[in-house]
C-alpha cells in the first residue's frame, strides 16, 4: 500500500517510492530521502507538526505538508 509519509504511524516503517517535484525535492534527496530508502516514523510533536523520521541512521523532523509530498510503501513487520 502506497501512502504519503505523513500518514505513517509511530513505529511504522516505509520504503520511499516517489517524491513529488517541488521546491524541497532536491533538499530531501540531500537528506537521504532517496528511492527505496527505508524510513521510520519515530516521534510526533503534540500537534503532529513536525514529525521526526529516522532515515539512514539520522533523525530528521519534517513538517506535515512537506512530508505529504513523499510517497512510501508501508512495510509489514
């Protein structure tokens, strides 16, 4: 199932399938959000914005509207 990154629940992992073109696309690539990379939702702030994601050993906080531009396939555990 493919969903936006911001829909992952805490503890869920996903495999990045696509990043929508936009002003942050290159920045996401620089941060390690590349196709087929595994990303995990680690922590949500009190109002769910931003959310912290673990990718390639790094914890990165992303705003909800920006995370919605990244599509992931949910991993079954």
